């Protein structure tokens, strides 16, 4: 299969953003995903999931949410937006097609898939940094008699009614899931924290989304942005040291620049649940045994289930690891601009209003691709 279509790998927010931006530039995108549905990674997330950032900054290029959408769109509203625009005329959508490897092919690229190969003059990889779920290889992991699952497998609290649950990881998902369990079903909820998170509130003063303030801070010197974020935490969150969540010595923007780690963005109700003891903060997990978990402080818990909100890997090594375009953490060395001639990565930088930031990257990339193809 050949032609001047541009191959876009991944039909999530970043991939659909690239596809519609290319279409708007008069370039035919082939939007490819291994799943059978657009936005499949979102479909698999927990029921109460909603955006951490406001709808006005979190939409596709020139394609906003329908009137009446709440400030923070729900999981299903995000999926509906992706579905609607991925099926626009002028976008060639190929689902249930797993791209397994990308190789140079003359002046373009060949995508090896689970079906037939796809040739394209340019390729945009937009599979996202939350691609492959990661559960730590704790000693004794296989011996644990209870339920052990990744946060991506958690849907709602109903299966955990009356149970003791240990949630591992204090990012957005970990805190949200712990709150969901504590308020709806579980008899006891622990939240295991190895590295105290930077915390930001989803909805700030006057009802404004937190990203209204957070996004401009990325344009300031890091030390100034960190100082402003610390002040905001002090005002909106307060001191959680007595509850096991001291303020990290490394600020929000310093940690983001060094590790690409986003802060935990949560509702105030989550903070109140921690302060009220509905969610008990404990130290990190050291190992598992048949009955439960040993923690780094030497204590032992006996949960019925362990839910691991322990992050993801980009999973890019099989796809492009042989091309020299990834760093030591398996992340793209270059974002937005060509990492190799005609090969780009979009949506791999964590930012407030992640969907909107990927849309900006997509517009710039589409402009450059259209120029290069001419």
C-alpha cells in the first residue's frame, strides 16, 4: 500500500489531533490504532474519570466540545469528541491494526503491521506516554493470594465492597481511586506513597480550572514557577505532613523538567478525605507475601486487594528503538520536530491541559509536514 498519505500511529487524543490538523492542511492522514475503537485507552479507564483540566484548553484543533459540556469533561465525553472527529471525511481510519515496527523505506517509511505493510512518506507516532501499564516486580509478587491489578484495570468500587484495599502510587489516578473506594465501598483504604507528590487542586478560586494558572507558569523561570506553585499549595491544600504527605523539596516544575512527572491534580474532597482519615497514607511497598504487603518502614498490611497506580511505559522500543530516536528512559529525544527525516512524536510531554498542548504540537507539525510534502 503506498501513496502520499501520512501515517499517524495512535487514535487517542494526540493522534486524532494530528489527523484533523493534517486534514485541515489538505494532507490525507491514515489514522492507525491497534484497538477496535478510537480512544480505546480512555474507554478502559475508571468510570468516574474526568479531565484534570478545563474544556476550553483541552480540545482538538479547532474542534471544541459541544455546548453544555461541563468545565471538566468526563471520560465518555472525551471519547465522544475523539470518535466524532476521527470519522471525519478526509481521514482514513484503520482500526484493529497493530503497528509492530517502523523502518526507513527509500525516502519514506514502512510500517510493519499485524496485517499488510503500510508505506508512507511521513509518520507521526502519537501512542502516548501512558501506553504500557507497569506493575513493579516486587519480591513475592506472585505469592500474593489477593487481587493484584493495575489501575488501568480498575473500573469502579463495587467489587471491593467491605474489603481492605491498598492503592499504590500517589499520582492523579492513585488518589482518585483511593477516594472512590473510601467514599463508596471499601472497609479500609491505604494509599502507599514512596515519593511525596506535588499536589495541585483541580478547581481553584472562583471556580476556575487550575490549569488557567498552571499553564502560564511553564513560561516562567522554573524557580519562580515552583515558588508560585508552593504558595498555591499552601493556600489551597494546607500542610499534610501530619498525614504522611509533606511538601516535596523538589517543586512541581523542577520535577517536571527533570523527570517528565506531572503533579497530582485532585479535587478538594480528596484532600479532605486524607485529612479525615478515610484514606490512610502509608509508606511505599517493599515486597508482597501470601497475606499482604511489607512496607519500607517495616510494617505489614493485609489487604484483600492491591491496586497499582504505578504508571506506564511508553512502549516505544519495539516500534522505533532501533532507530536511535529514544533516550535512556525509552522516551523520544525530540518532540514535535522531526526525530528523523519524516518521523515525529506528538503527545509525549506531560503538561497542564495535555490534550490542548498536544493539539498545539499537532497544528505545528501539520503545518511543517504540509510544507515538506509540497
